[in-house]
């Protein structure tokens, strides 16, 4: 592999995203697979060149001669097509992680061996193009160079540690060298079709056999059909529908089909600041995503996915209310200890590279509100009578624990590592926890038989409201602040209106919007906050916060301004419609883990809020749930 400097890293936005709802991969513009985790999104990587150009490993198919490229997703799919143009001809490389729909569960993936398959289909379009295949697997985040042997000239078996791979290639005879690289070269003529299949299995479970070409062709066709059929279920017909459908496809690709959990992103340690330390592993599920996830998918017609996620949520959080965490593994795991991978240089020198996430055991008060808000949506979906006695007792315990702890300082929504505070968003979500508890009690009065519960919860809710309105508002401007007894602003204050605490056109909401526009916004993009947070360096603007601004403006009746904010975000998406976590407001460069589920949830939410703000629009989905169920 060629030595490369920090500047040789492609932009984060250069990558495309592949998923089979179990495995994930990122592919560069040059058809180089530079990140892949098979079987589970949070599994050890097989390729990680996105984090280290020398040690990470990659899998590339590209012309030997100079070329230009263009690419696209096949319409309404997560199947990538890269077209290479050279002086002698053109070829396309079509990449997918094959999936098959389970016909007994529409929209769900049928599980079948092997655990993972990356299928690359090469087609000659015009003339003749000489291609070179470069295959350099590096197991366990590039920690080791595995052993490659060639039982046949078109087969390579890779072993080392707990993982194994089988490469099957129609692109000429394979050769290996002492660096752990496997290569081949071949001319591809117009009309010629070649298949390259990479099969993953746990060590000792790999079957060395060729997959028939007819099977590979069929798997590509089935995968295209799966995604197009799934996308066709989207019921949203409002503004920016293409962006909503693409965002839905990203979210579907981030749902681990085995459990229904939504990974925040498929990557780890892509930096929020180039060269900085703000590099986190996002391959987990945060409870704060739960209500937004359920609402967004339900609103655009994906009730099956919403139900599947709800099952995971209720199953994973079951137990004692005191044991609730802010985040979980996609299988429901609770221990997510953070480890630095010191052998990797990091994206453009951004270190450390981390696996695991040390925020898992933080105290974030908003967790209770997020869970109760999600439970409220679930009960609306399924009917309040489906709540079991054990489930009812658990939800009551969560409300009571929330009331017990709401006056404590916490680590906040952004997992700030600079000390706990009385964060306004945390207190808002404590209020929402009690408010949702009371709404659930209205849906199912048998939630609890304890006398005086309603009155006690109502008193607590009012106490929280009073605290927010007196201690959380700047007396001079009327805007909500980041924390009690602090002057800093925080974009999460936009949630005061979006969560129903106040009407969206309340003067305090409008003052909050105006101050955030004036003080936290640069070139139309919104920062989370600008105060001290216990970490070195800075970060970009937060895509979801910019989209919160769009939603808040839409609900306040400022639809033109809302449209401007949403459009600015979409203009920063890459050519495939994908968004990372953050944006550099000066350059428009995407930053952070990619693609980011939170960002794409925000696109759906902002589009829905704009659609609902228009005269004659339908009521929001959550207010129409019975009609949707009857359909």
C-alpha cells in the first residue's frame, strides 16, 4: 500500500453508505471500500482505511489508467453504482450488501448464511478498460495483517484471529505478496459482466465454495427489489420528498434488523474537528433518539419499523428504573467501555481513535423523559390496553424516579465533560416525563392503583414548570438559556417549543429563536453551544440543531425562514444525499460520524413540520394515529 499523508484522506462526504441491516460498509468515489463491519454494525472492522491510510485496510476496484468518475444510488435503493470513464472506454462497478425480504414480515430482512456478503458487479459499458483489483483486509481495526492463501486462482481465503473471509473474483488470476495485499489485473470489454464476492464468517465457520454467477446476479436483483419496495411504502408526499425518502433509506440501513435498534451512525471516530480529540464511537443506540425515531418513521408510513424499534426499547430498558442508561448496544448491551486504539493514526491525524463510548454511565436527566415520550407513542400505536401490569409498574417507577431526581445536576444532552449543571433541556425533559406519565394515565387509568398519584404528579409537573420559567429564562431578553444560573445559550432550548412546553409562537420561544439565530448561527448553520465543555478544541455546527431551527420556525409560522434553513442543510449533503453529524459553516465541509442518523431524522422532522405548517395540511401523524391504524 502506498504511504499517504494526512492531506491524502478524501473528504468525509466522499463516501457512500452500504447496509444489509446487519453489516455496513463505506465506499469512496474511487470504488474503494474503506470501512466495513460484518454481521453487526459495532463489530470489529475488516477495512478501516478511513481511519488510517497505511494500517486500516481497503478493497478497491478501479482502472489502471487515468479516469474520471461519477456515481449514484440506483433509484430508491442503498445499492451504489460507480462509473469510470477512461480514454479507452467505460465501466461501472455496482456495490451492495445483499438482502432478501422476509415475506412473512414485510420490510424486514430474511436472515440467511453467510453472516455477511459484499457483492461487487463489474460491467463493461464501452470500449475496453484495464482494471486493477486491490484487496488488503486488516482484521480488528487494522491491528493485524491476516494470512491470505489462494486455493484456486480466483479464490482467496483470509484467516487470522476471530474472523475469516473468502474472496471470489472474476477479475483475472489473484496474486498475493508479503505485505498482505491480494491483487489482479484484467481487461473488461463492452458487455462483459464480472462478479466479485467477499464472504465473511467467524473463524472456523467459513465454507470455501464458489457462489454460482446466477446466484450472485439474483442476489443483486433481490437487493434492488428489496430497497425499491421498501422506499415505495413511504407515505410522505410533501416538500423535499426525495430528501425524506433518502433519509428514510439511511435510517433503515442503520436499523439492526436482528433487534430493531437504531445505530446513531455506522462509524467511529470521524472527527468533529480535524486533528482534534472530539472523536466518538456512535455505533450504539441513544434513548434520546427513541421518541424522534418512532415519530419520524410512523409519520411517513413505516409502522412496522416503529413497532420493531419499540419492542427493542421496551425489552432493553426493562428492569429497575434506577438501572436506566442513556444508551445501549444495538443488541441491548449495557457495558460499553471506551478504549483508545493507539495503533491507528485517525482520520487526518484526529486522535484518539475510540471504540466503545464512555458516556454510557453518565447521568442524563433527559433519559426519563425520552423513555416516557417513546412509551406514550408506543401505547398510541398499540392501544393503552396492551400495557402489562409489570410494564405499568415500571413506567410509574420511572416517573417517580424522575420526580425524585429532577432537581439534581446532570451531564446534559451533549454529554459535556466539563462538569454537571442544571441544564434547561434536562429540566424540560423531566417536565415531559411527568407530562407523558399523566397522558399515559389518561389513556389507561388502570396504570396505577396507588391513591393520589395523579395529584402528586400534577404538583411535580407544575413545580418543574415554575423552575423552568423563572430560572431557565434570561430576564433581559426572555430567551431560554443553557442552564440555570448560567448566561450561555444552547440550541437545545429550541426544544422548549418543539416538545410542547409552550406554544410555538410564545414570545419566549420567539426570543429564543432570535437569540440563537444571532449568537449561535453562522452562515445559516447552528452550533450546539459555544461555552466551555471540558474538551480541547472546537467543533462544527450541528446538523440536527440547524434542523431544529427549521422546525421551530415552521411551527412559529415563519415558513420562508424555515425553508431557508432546511435548504442550507440539504445543499451541504453529498451528491448521494448523505449527511454527517456536523458541518463546518465556513467551508460547508461535513464533519463527524457518517452518515448520521440524527441528521437524517432531523431532515424528516423539518420537512414534516414545514408540510404541516402550510394551510390546509393534515394534522401531525401522532394526532391521526387511530385513522392510520384503521388503514
